[in-house]
C-alpha cells in the first residue's frame, strides 16, 4: 500500500483547488479613523489563496454569516503586560473577549458598521508604544487567549457546535478566526482583520480507471455522505511574535465528537462542468456521465470538521455493460456504499487545509469503486449486482 500512500499525497498537492472567487469580504465597514475617535474594527477576507476564507463575500447583513466577533487587545505586549491585561481585574483589561457586533444602517442597506459597548478611545492610550489585536467570529462566551512565554499566544474557542456535520452551503461561514493578529504602532486607525475559515472543504470527484473491460457507460445519479460525523469541538490557533511581525500556525480542531444521531446528507447534482466538460452534465435528468480518466466533480463542495471525518459515501448510478453476445445490459439505480477505515484516508482528511477545497477522488474500475486515499476499502459497484435492469 505504500505506493498508494505516496500517490494520494501527490494527488493532494496537484489537485487541491483554491477556494472561491477573488471577491473580498466587505471591508472597511467602519470609517472612523481619527486620532480622537473610538477604537473601531472591520473584517475582510484573507486574499492569499491557500488560506483564504471559503466565501463568495462576507455578508454580515444575512443570517448565515457571523454578525459578531470576539476581540482580544493588548498594549505594550510582553509577558508581564499580557498576564496583567488578561487577568480578572477589569480596570487592567484593554480588550478581553469583547463582543463587537454588526448593525445595519437604516438609511443605507448593506453599509452597516461594527460597534461594542462602552467604546474605548485612542486618546486614552496615546502613551502606548504598540497595540496588538486578535479576533474570531462569531463571538462566543468562554473563548480564551493564553501564553506561557510572551511570544506564543493561543486563542481557543471552546465547545463549538455546528448546525449540521456536513455544511452544504459553501458560502456560509459559521466560524472564522483571524489569519494574523493586527499590530499597530500608531493610534487612530481602524483595526482591520483578515479572517480565515475554520472548516475544511471537500468535493466529490469521479474518474474512470485505465482498463474498463466490458463497461460501456456509467451515469452518476446521486451521492450521499453518511456516518457518525463530528459536529462539535474546540477550535484553537497559535500565533507567534518574533519582535517585528506575527506568524500563525494551522487551525486545530480538538475534542471533536458527534452530538446527534448518524448523519445523512445529500450532495445535490450541480452542473459545474468547465474546461470543455459541460457536455457530461445532464441538467434535465440531474446525472453525470463518467466517460474518461479525467476527473469530474459531483455537486458543489461541502464543509466539515476535518478531525474525525470518516464517512461512508453512498453512490447511486446507472451502468451499462457489454454482454458476451455483444448485446448490452443496463442496470438502473444501483446503490452501493464506500466505507472508510484505512489510515490513509484519516491522515488525508485531518491534513486537509482549511480554507481550501480538497478533492475526494473516487476511481471506477470494472469490479468496484474506491477512493484513492483508501484503496483497501472498496465499495463493490458493478459486477454481480442484484439491481433490476
């Protein structure tokens, strides 16, 4: 199996798709940047493709995107000042998980701004040499920031619950965390965050094997993601200050579990044929014609918690084969499942980058279908099926 192991990582490197378009979040939602004004905040998308938030635009005026953020802020940041400002004495705190909320402007829709209770004003902190701000979305009580050395700082969002384990609205952004903290040395500027998606996105893709023997046609008609999949966990990210700039580590999910019964989510057909492949997508009958060794996507991407994502993929399809007498036999609505247990697939999903679309490539050969990351776990699909023709 070692060759499969190396192959899937090569596949991941080559085939991972940058998520979404080049449209940024609404940024600069606040415009008060006067030195005598309040400390204000705004949000935008991370514009670097590998870490970019999966969204076609940040839409806080909708109910699907966060309308609040939690903010941590420190001035003259070092270990002693961090411990003091992160303590329990309110008078010492600058911003300690402060809830900042979005509100629409009645006169001009879609141009609201972010605000918080008891605003802090720049003139009260002009004596400071530097200011550092962390953020995540949406606000959650109990979120913490910790540091043992004054150099590495970890933001932890505890007990996050998703409405469903498989998020099929790729434009929905249930939880975001800042790509980097914002460091300021001059008062009077809006604190603008670039936010990253905390979930990993996957997309189902199909391709034919090299030798299809007696198989003539395969039409994919339905795909479901099933299993006891995680919809709960803690999110954390560590940031490091080197004395002049911030860097980040990967977003980590921990303590993940499923709080509900076994999930079953339909990945709906979508005509997403590009690069001359649109002819393989039947919009009338909502099916995908698999005819070559080039991979074709089924449906839109979906988002999940990567840790513990060990699904069963149920595939419904029609298959036409050549019989010995040169006639053909078509079996309709054959339903088969691909179950995962191989460690390669677990390694693949948990290494999946948040903010990118990671392919799950299903390979079709004459006697079975299998995911290339989990070659030992085959869902037998074509030969010896009992479905009525």
